[in-house]
C-alpha cells in the first residue's frame, strides 16, 4: 500500500517541540558535551552583553541537585511587550528559536555562541527553568517546564541590581546522564575570560565548595603566557590588534625554548579546533613577514635561503582571535571558520604590524 502524501502529512512543529525531538541538531549530542553546551549557551548570552560593553561580572553556580544558575550584571533581558509576538520580550527569547538580539546586527554587532541557538534551547531541554530579570529597580520572575511557561512574567520584588539570572535543571529524559564536570566548565570559562579581557567570571560548585574566579586584564597576552607557563619563554609576548573590513583581529605570539608549535584560533569566542581562514592567514602572514625581514639584510650568516613555515613556527605559542559579524562555521564539529575574506585581512594585519615590531625590536627579532 502506498503511503499517503498530502496536506495532512505535513507536520508543523510548534515552538520548542523540534528541539525536544531532535536535541542533537541543536546542541551536538545528548551526552557530556551536549549537557555542558547548555551552560555555554546561557553564559554566551552574558558574554554578548559584555562584548557590547554592558556587563562586567558573570557568576556560574553548579547546585547540589545538578541544576545550574548563571547571573550577570548586564542590561537585563527586555521585559516590555514584543511588537509582533505580543508577549514580554523575555518570553520570546526563552520560547522562540533564534529569537534574541543576535539576529539583527543592531543589538549585538558581534556575538558568540556556536550554534547561536540561544537560551530557548536550554529552556526546551530543561525540566525546570526560572528566569529573573533585574531592571528598573524591580525583580521580574517567570517559570518554565520543558520549554512551556508555567507562570506569567510578574514583578516579585524590588532591587538595586541590574542584570539577568537563569536557573535551569537539565531534563534526564533527554540527557544520558545529568552530572556536570567542574573541570570541563573551568576549561571553557577560563578560555572565555582570556578572550574577553577585563570580564570577571566566577565559577562555583556547591557540591564540593570549589570556587574559581577568572579575570585577565591582559586578555590573550595572558592566555599565551598561560600556555607557555611550563616552558622557558624567549621574549615577552608580541601583541597585535586591529580592525579591517569590520573584522576585529587580535593576535598574541610568544616563542619558547621547545620545538613544538602551539597555536590556538578562535572566532567569536568559539575555539576553532579545525582551524579555518583566520589560521591560514596568520601562518601565511608570519612566514611572509619573517622572510621579508630576513631579506632586508637581517639574515644571519648561516641562513642563506628563505625559511619555511614549519621552521618559522618551531617553538611558537600563539593565540588568534577574530570577531566577525556573520561567521560561517564548517567542518565535522562546526569548528572551522569558513569566511574566506578573513585570510587576507589577518595576513595583511600581521605583515603590517609585525614588520614594524621587528624593526623596532631587533633583539627579539634575532
């Protein structure tokens, strides 16, 4: 018998139902990585506020019942009635996929978040989610269960604070195991603190009383020193930054006494493990600049020919971080930057700034 295919066969999935049906499409998997991805999605929202200049402190707490809360001192998710949805804006952010300030370039010029799926996905995959918004000297509060609201947004108190707090309990019906790893969260939160200089991020674990506070005024310069802490660094870190064609570029380089190459690349705070055009541009720019410097009569006597990229990168520790308005992530794990225009921008910035640095610091250059 032939299967019927007409208008009745077309399902329209309402609201957050598709997320609960196919969670892996939104968070990668329902294992350890996917579970921790929930925390990153909420933290990314706070980081977006920080990148826009409105948030200085973020606190992430793992509670004894394996629920997590993330509080920031940003502007607070808007609570006014949304013009088209006719419900409070905070409810739109928590119940509609791809809602929020990320998709119009006005609110956030650049935002993090790998899938950019936002906190609505966290809401969909949580047994319970509570949101508190501190705004206009009021505390606004609302609750959800598995993505559906269980109360209306209401004012429940007064406050002098501003910001947002989201408290969620991941759904054991979705995840293979609901148990957070402090180590996994520490790694990512430390990384975010390095990449966003001056932001204080506190991670605390009420299950074990562990607590760490991360804040790096040096940003990625501190990051490169951290990578090199077990090696003897040959010079102080070289820091290069600039903006070209709306792409913000930051690079920190420090050579050590090993032969290993340690280069980490990031795009909009995402660790681009598979590399991409920013990394290609960095490598090309570095090799080109050093060869140019050598060909200008700075060649040691024992070096008569050009040096290869591999030679140039021997003993290097480097961080490349770019912020880009519409990043294209590719590859198996969506961790490869596919914006081809970035290659030339990074390469020319390295060439320009590193050449000046080498001319001004001949001792380090040698």
